[in-house]
DNA sequence: TATTGTTATACTCTATAACTATA
DNA sequence: TATAGTTATAGAGTATAACAATA
């Protein structure tokens, strides 16, 4: 399981399915965290900015998208706003609600992080053959989409 | 990238390689977090316990394995020790050092979490064919092992 | 001098509960 | 009454810097 982060398995040894997937998930998270840290943002902040790339949700919608309590979303947005990465604006339809959007600086930051991170991921896949990469992409996509259909919007 | 956690892609649509891998990593982390939370432990605590399943490292070694500062490891072990999940013992070889090990309760807890979590992961792979599952396992293992060889112990 | 581990301190992230202002 | 958002508060997790004990 989440056991062996620093334990390099002996060469030519194959991990169990679960161990492999867990270690892969930590690897992906570490790549993302490292690139985000270069710009002094956390994974949570990066996730927030990533969500806002193609949306302008209300605070409630944002909390749902992030899987957080609304008070947690308030804090996250507060800190991002203080850094000039996002901004709040009143909703036209509902005077209780506010929408959150990227600023120009926020958009620039998330683009830079995303670009470097994507290169890291492709770098990690370097040893795979073309057909292996295609198979991985297809299978992973199938797992994620199926999980979303079962749980998220059915 | 880390963008669309709540955005179910339309059925029959395939994610990009990077989006798929990022969403898969969040999915795995969420499964682990949910099972750990059933026993009131965090992912960090679970990772600590997982590492200790087959090791009795010193605090320094533990910090390296977790990728944390030694002061962070102190806090993590403090909280786990207060809950009776791990214990410290003096090193025979070096009077500065202490070793950390699972207690009986800690071992029981990590086994239960690991078992339930593994079932969750296999559940998430349910829609795959036998050969797809084998291909996924092999490719993922290859990526993780190669990354460990390049970085960790070469 | 260098290393091992802890402590003091500060910040981010998260949740619960209580509050306000709308709806 | 119910919902949207904030505030107050508390705790986990993390890092940096300074320290004591030992190597």
C-alpha cells in the first residue's frame, strides 16, 4: 500500500498492482508539488487555480468542486486573493453569492506550472514504447471516466 | 493538469494522458484517505504506519523515507505515539539515536486500512479486462521502478 | 566539528460552529 | 426557513532556526 516511498524495488522486479498505483500517485503528486513550489504555491492553491482556468464558480460551487467545506474554500480564496492570483466579484443573479475568477497573474502562473508539470510527466513516461504509452493513456482514462460515471454525475 | 476534479468527462470521451494520470492520482489518494479516515488517521499517519510495517528506522532515516524535515517527523511520531500506534526505543549502537516501531495496535490498524484500501483499488479497476489489468500493472510498475532507479537508489 | 533528535515558532490547510445577509 | 458566505477557533502537518547530547 502506501508503504515504500523511498524503497527502490530491485531492478527487474515488478510491483503489485496496488503498490504500483499507490507509488505512481505519490510520484505524480510530488512532480506537481515540486513545480508548484517553484512559484511558492501549494498543491491546494494549484488545484484552485487549475479549476478556475475554465470556470468562474461561486464559492459554494468551488467548495463542491474541491471537495472542501465552504469555510475552507473561503480561506483558500482569501490567501490566493491576497497574492493577487484570483479575485471575487458579486453575482448578478443572487446578492448573497460571489464568483471567483483568475486574475491575469493567476492565469500566467497556472500556465507556467502546468507546462512544466506536463513536461515532467512525459519525462517520467520516457522509458515506455509508443504503444505502451497509448495503452496506459487509454486504460487510465477508462478507469477515471468509469469512476466518475459511477460516482460523480452518473 | 490538476484541473477538473469534479468534472466528469462525457462518456466515451478520452482524457489526455496527463489529465488522466493526474485524476487517477487524486482518485487513489482519495480512496486511501477515505479508508484511513474511518480509523481517524490522516494520509500522513497512514504513510508513517505503512513504512513501519517492514522497518524499524531511526528518526533520521524515517524523515528521509517520508521526504520530510526531521522536525516534521518528530511531530508525526509524537502524535502517533500519543495514540499508541508507534513507540520509540533507544538505539543500541548510537546513544543519540532512537528507533521507531509499530505497536501491536498500530500493526492492527495499518493492516485493516490496507486491506480495505486494496479492495477499493481493485473495485476501481473492475471495468477492465484481465489483459488490460495486467498491462496496466506492468506499465505502471515499469514507470515507478524506472523513476526510482533514476532518482532514488540508482 | 558534525550528527541526532527535540523544541520554539510560524504558516497553510482543514473542519465545526456560530453568525449575517439575503432568498 | 433555507442558503451563501464569512468569522472564530482548533488541530494536523510542515518548515526554519536554535539548541542539547553524543559522535
